C-alpha cells in the first residue's frame, strides 16, 4: 500500500471510531491506543487500566471491546461519512425504520411479542393496612386499592402497551396468582409486601434485610463483602435517593422473569423506568445487552427523587452501582462494582 492509501485507511478508521455510540467508543479508543489516559504499550495493560477506571471486571471490558470492534467494522465497511461534531447516536430515533428496530430490541428484552402473554404480579398492602373499600364485600369496592406499588404498575402496563400493543398483559396481586404459563412474568415490589418476590429470593445473590413496618429494609449483597445499602434521607427526613434493583431470571420452560425491587416504592418505580422511559431507557437497554447478552442478571442503581419526580441513572454515562450475571444457572459473577459511590452505604461489615 502507498502512504496515501495507508493514511486514507487511518482516516476511515478514525472517523468510524468517532461515529460509534458513546457507550462503545471508549472501548475502541482504548484498544487502538487513541487516549492518553489509558496509554500502555500492551492491549492487556490498556484494558486493565480502563477496567480499573470504570470499576468493571476484565471479562466485561473484553466483551464490550469485542462489541465495539464489530460496530467499528460495520462503520468502516459501509463507507460511513466523516463524523461531524454534533453527531450523537443517543438521540431518540425519528425515522420509522429506526423506531421499528428500537421497538424490536425492547420486545426482545421484555420477551413481548404479538399473541404473547405477560403476567404482572404487583405487591399488595397487608390486610390490616388496607382502606375499607379494598374489601370485596364493601359497597364501593375498588380492586386496585389493595395494590401497593400502583405507580409502577401503571407505568409498566403503559410502557408495555407502547412496545407491543398486541401482547396480552394481565395483572394480579400475589394472593391471586396461581399460574405458570406466561411468556414473561414481571414481579413488582420487594419481598416484604410481595410473596411472589420472596419465592425467587433463593435464586438471587442478595436479600433485603427485614425490619418492622415503618423502617427501611436495606439491601445486602454478600459477594461484595456484605455491604448494607439503604435509602438516603435529608436532615429534614425527606427521601432523596433509593436503590433500584432489577433482576432477570430465565426459566427452562422459556418464561422470562423480571423482578422490580427497591428498599422503598421509589426504588421500585426507578427499576421500571430504567428500561421503560424514553431515550434514556434505549441507552440503558443497549448498555445491558452489550454487557450481559441474554444471560440472567441483577442490576442495582440509584433512583433519585427530584422535585417530586423519579429520576433514574443513565447507565451509558455512569454505569450501574452493581451488575452481576450468570449463564446456565451457574453462580452469579460480579461484572461491575461501583457500590462505593452510593451515599447510602450503612456499613461494610
């Protein structure tokens, strides 16, 4: 090759790197030694430097690097034009083809497809705490009056309708649910008020430490040295932050189970919004899919209350607090550990 051809190839690769999605670009830049921050003479050294910086396991870095180079190859071979400074892959797609592709990604993630069935089991308020009209014998009976995480239930049902209008979605309280044939089972609300969630706890690498009604039930993850993490409160006792805990388990029969949990209702709603809330959820979906593929996983992230609104983390920008995954029912492996950034760590013992 001539010098001009070599320079042309270098320019094509450099342009293709810039065109990569924000969540993949850094991995290509580090592997190609294009950043000063992670400048090392060997590929292993550069990847280990990036893993330390991001709080990722080396396996995660290698997997995302492989995905970045697959995307880079597509950019180069398609002869993509030189990127402009205002280009961004994270915009909500406007073209119908892009929207259809995104809808397909969400349908695959939630295992939602036409003629399919999704069952939702939502937490329920204990009988002694329910309003009188939650009783079927009351003249003004309201079935949903016994549901605890009602905001999350409405958010999930609305989001699923937007993803796949033809899928059948049914909702139940734990005391009502005695089925096992759904394509997807979504369990809303943590163990204290959701008996169905408690049934899955033996399969999960964490638990919520039980406390009496009116006190927080903090999250405990033994594999991280038994850290105890709970909600963050202001000096005036206003809730500032909670933990959004989203878990996926795939059963042998094909049913995909999603468990949306939190120490409080804020975290439960935050878990739902991670993958059912506009452009940010699209970035979060790409992040998790690139990292774990189709494996079972547990993701822990912050859910903040700002001005009465529930704000969730952009995983592509800052990553989760904790991400664990497993393949074929093997033990869960820690892929990402940023737990020390959380302000609500109660103890490390």
